[in-house]
């Protein structure tokens, strides 16, 4: 464990998949952590094991409303992240990204806190450049089913840079590419969780389209490590910086890998491709490599194996 001077750190979306791992790591480093969440897609079960820690505090709150706390740093992760969840109430999704960013930036301004934004590879939309470097401005449909998320996150980035220029805020913007691991929501419809649960239950593996679309998958531990390094970087570095694992796979390859690792007899079933589904996605992580001497350590085989163990336990304990 690294020794660092203890700070009070707010993690919005802290009861979610990434947020709960981040809270855990920050507590391990000796910080006080305020975990804020409205429990829309997150779950208190993700943070039960932290509740007894005197340095940990859970707040049920919606970031679209103002918040008055005294903190040194803010990680802004609050936002539903999977297509089925962010499309359930798309207006609320945009409000969460935009009003949430305004409130957290207003808070950061008042208390002079450093603030990190969990942005996304979705700001690149259905990219025409491959792999995607940070300088690429993207190819985003402003009025489609994914727009509430994509445009909300793009606007949040705009707000971060305008607060930085206008009010001198210390900002860090990271564009997160597909990440997976234990504590993913079992029914958020994301490809890794869907395929693993289908395989474990012996149900058909639902591949959308012909499965030739690609994604690059980063294991959660690698992502949390670089998120913290980004926050700890000097004031001159603001990003935006891509973070993810550049190992690229087609969705059909992922289906086959999951079937193989779970020793499942599930057949592969092809379904319609959702609207605006990006055809390919792969991060150019040269900036993160140079700035943070960071390289993802966990390969797909190892990461999938530990995620499968998590879901096996969840299925047996909770009978879901
Ligand atoms: P998640 O759904 O598990 O976590 C998001 C958390 O935010 C949940 O706990 C949810 O309850 C909370 N939340 C949603 N709306 C809120 C609101 N209005 N007020 C307070 N809390 C609210 O998803 P995740 O994968 O952990 O994603 C965390 C962040 O990282 C999100 O901002 C997401 O856009 C970003 N991100 C994730 C990925 C990924 O692959 N996991 C990729 C790109 C970006
Ligand atoms: N805000 C907040 N907590 C704070 C300070 C501000 O939630 O500690 C919110 C506040 O409600 C405001 C938003 O952040 O709507 C933006 O604040 P800012 O100071 O930038 O703007 P203003 O208050 O001038 O609109
Ligand atoms: N996908 C799939 N079957 C599923 C869930 C997703 O084929 O059961 C596909 C989806 O169409 C997309 C890719 O897997 O091409 C990644 O989907 P996910 O929702 O995990 O992430 P995103 O599209 O936001 O990158």
C-alpha cells in the first residue's frame, strides 16, 4: 500500500461498479471517503464491506441537486453507464451528466477541490478513425437513442474545460473505454455480464448483428490504478486522456471465449443490431502510457476468469 497524505475525497456514483472499487482503493490509501449515490444502477451491496470503516461514509443523494460538503478531491462517476439503463429515462441521463457536472464543478469551485470526470469513449460515437486518439472529435448522432449519454458526456467535458479556463479549476478528464470485472450489474445488458450469465445458465448467447463489431476490454483493477494516477498528476495535466485496454476483440470472439472458459453448452444466437451501435472501438493509450508509465496488466483470459467466478458466486448465493 502506498503512503500518501490523507485527504477527504468525494466519489459520486460510489456504489456502482467502478465507484465501489475506487472507494475501496482510496480507503486502502488512508483517505476519508464520502461515497455519494442515488442507487439508480448502483447497489449498497457493492459497498457493504466498507460500511464498518470509520473513514467511509455513504450519502444517498442525486447529483442533479446541489450538494454542500467540504472535500479535497472529487471523482465524478455518477451516471448510468449501460445502454439499457441510460435509455430507461434518457432525460434524467442528460440531467445527470450536465446538471450533475455543474453542481460538482460548483462545489469544486467553492471548496477549491481537484475534480476528475469519468468521461467515455462514447464521446467518439461511431468512430471513423481507428484506434481513437484524444485529438479525434468524434462522429456522434445528436438525436439518436445513445445521444442522451454521448452528448451528455460531451457537454460535461465542455463544462469541465470552461470551469477550468473561466474559474481556474484543477480538472482531470479521462475517457474510459469498455471496462469489466466483479460488481458489474448482472442485468445491465452489457456484453460481458450478459454473455457470462447466459453461459452459466446454459441459455443462448445473444450476439447482436453478425458479431463482427469490435470492442476493447479493460479489467477494473487496471482502470482504477490509472484513474488514481491521473488524479494525483500535476496541475498542468488536465487530459482528456484515453484509458482502457487496447486489446481488441470482435463480439463473436468474446462469445466464444466466454463459452470456452465457462465450459458452457450454450449455443450462439444472432439478434438484431441496436441503433447506432459503434462498429469498432479501440483506445489509443499512448498519452496515458507516456504520462503515467501505465500499461494494463490483466489480460482478457485472466480478467474474464475472475469475472466468471464473481458471477458464479452471485448466481449461487442470490439465486438470480
Ligand atoms: P454503474 O452504473 O455501475 O455506476 C454508476 C453509478 O452512478 C451507479 O451507482 C448509479 O446508481 C449512480 N448514479 C446514476 N445517476 C445518479 C445520480 N443522478 N445521482 C447520483 N448517483 C447516480 O456504472 P459504472 O460502469 O461504474 O460507470 C461509472 C462511470 O464511469 C459512469 O460515469 C460511466 O459513464 C463511466 N464509464 C464507465 C465505463 C465502463 O465500461 N464501465 C465506460 C466508460 C465510462
Ligand atoms: N453548488 C453546489 N455546491 C456548492 C457550490 C455550488 O452544489 O458547494 C452548485 C450550485 O447549486 C450551482 C452550481 O453548483 O447551481 C454551480 O455553481 P457556480 O458557483 O459555478 O454557479 P452559480 O452558483 O453562480 O450559478
Ligand atoms: N452486445 C451483444 N450482445 C449482448 C450485449 C451486447 O452482441 O447481449 C454487443 C453490443 O451490440 C455492442 C457490444 O456488444 O456491439 C458492446 O456492448 P455494450 O453494451 O457492452 O457496450 P457499448 O456498446 O456501450 O460499448
